């Protein structure tokens, strides 16, 4: 069997997503054996997720900023920052939530939701700068990988 990209080279592995045959050069191009098209698909999916998360963060920042009307600019900025961090804190808490909360009454769910929201704001305060860095770094890496995959000089 010959490589999908290099017809003169023999296959040593397969793309983990689509199963195309890969020669040694194509196999070692990325950290995992994956063809260029599948890598581009993964990059585009990652970019879409990063953009979606960025939009959610900006919308919540604007909501928090405008919610503190009548306050000083710094208070409004802080309100926006707290709101922008809620999804990050919420996602961290969702990863560690035990399954025992599945069997609660509606009052228990309401209390659980309010406590989780308050803790999510506190966690989000600390996690948001890191997540902003990760979004910027992720978009930069995606651009680099797109150029690398397409053969554009880096």
C-alpha cells in the first residue's frame, strides 16, 4: 500500500481519524499519525470552540459591565470581569461535581445552583486571565498549524 500523499512511498501507519495510509514523513509530521485534511478539520473545530468561548465571555462581560450602571467605571469594569469568569468557574465545578446531587428536590437544586454560581464567580476571577491567555495561544497555534499543514512558509 502507498501513502495517500506520496505515491512512491510505502505506508507505515494510518490516519487515526480517516484511516488513510501514511508514509514515515507524513506519520511524523504531527505528534499523532494524522493526515493533513483531518488535522485541518481538528484545527477548524478547535478554532470554532475558542471563538465561541470568546464570544460568550465578551457577551457576559458586557452584561456585567452594563448591569452595574450608576457605579463608577472601575466598579463596572470589575462587574464585567466577574460575569466574564462565570463560565470558566462553572465548567471547572462541573468537572468535580459528584453524582449525589442528581437526586435532590427542586429546593435542593435551587440552593445547589445558587451556591455553585457564587463559587463559579470566585473561581472564574482567578481562571479568566489564564483562559484568555489560552484562547490567544490556541488561536495562534491554530494559525501556525494551518500554515504548516497547507505548506505555507512559517
